[in-house]
């Protein structure tokens, strides 16, 4: 089938990305969520802390606009590039590789790919990342892991975001955890608010521990 052939070629290209980044001891994080779940806001909390120990790069993927890239560039010390997908709703590994080469990986320790806001297509394509970090914002509802299973199946960690608006929405943390566990028994789960800096320390420590193992060759 055509789809299977595309995915097969993509998976082969993912090996090229992993070899490139492994040779340079770079930890690569694929950040995925629906639009507006708080990807950029989370990065604005994580990057300044990670930058105290590591050199950070960010690939901002959008169909159009440079808003998020300019925000990250203005408010952090990270090395940033903007990638436009030309209408595509996901990032293939070839696009990932091209973006990494355009960013320039020399001297970097951790690279974040802020993927297209979409709970469907990005989960289908391996980007060559070491970690898939998925955000589930509280306003979206606690049933999303059931409706978009693959996204949560490929997650290494899930951050439930926008905890500060919990009094307004009918969202059950227990139901969200249970629904995530139905799709993924091992993903780490964090309850966060970028606005109030809630849960960010725990998420930061998790990422840093994972990154250190690769960067330091542990």
C-alpha cells in the first residue's frame, strides 16, 4: 500500500537522524499536541532552566507564520529556526533532517522540535527524536486519549497543561490518567501550568535526566 511505503521510507530516514544526533551526543525532543495546547508556553518555561547547563536549539514547525519562532528567539537564549510545511499537517523525517541541517547542530546539546498542532498526523511519522513529549490541555477534555489513540501510544511522556483553569472546565485528572493508561502503560504523566509554573520542575527534571544519559554517554 502507498501509505505503508511512505511510512517505511520515513522510518529508514529516521535512522539517519538518529545516527547524526548520536554521533554528536544531542538529545532530540519531538513536542506534539493539538493547536493551542501550550507547546510554546511550556518551552518558554523549560528552555531558560535547561540553558543553565545545556546549549538548546529549537525547530518551530508551522504551516505559516513566524510568531512562535520569534517569541522563542526573543525570550530565550536558544538557537531557533522556523520551518514552514507548505500546508502539510505533519513533519516527516526527511523534513526533520533538513531542519536539523538548517539549524546547525554543532555545539548543541538538546533540540526541541515543536511539531505542527495536530493530534493525528504527527503521531504517524517518526522524526528521529529520542523523546516524544505530548501535551493534553485541560480545556480539550479528558477523553482525548481515547479519541486519538496513536498520539498517546507513541508518547514517552504526557504533560496535562493549563491546570490553572481547572475550576472552569469539566475535566477529571483521574479519568485523564486512566484514559492515557488505556493507550500507554509506561508514559510518564505530569500535571502542569506554564502560567503558574506548576509541575514544570518535575517535567524539567524528567527531560534533564533523559538528556543527561545521552549527552554524557551514561
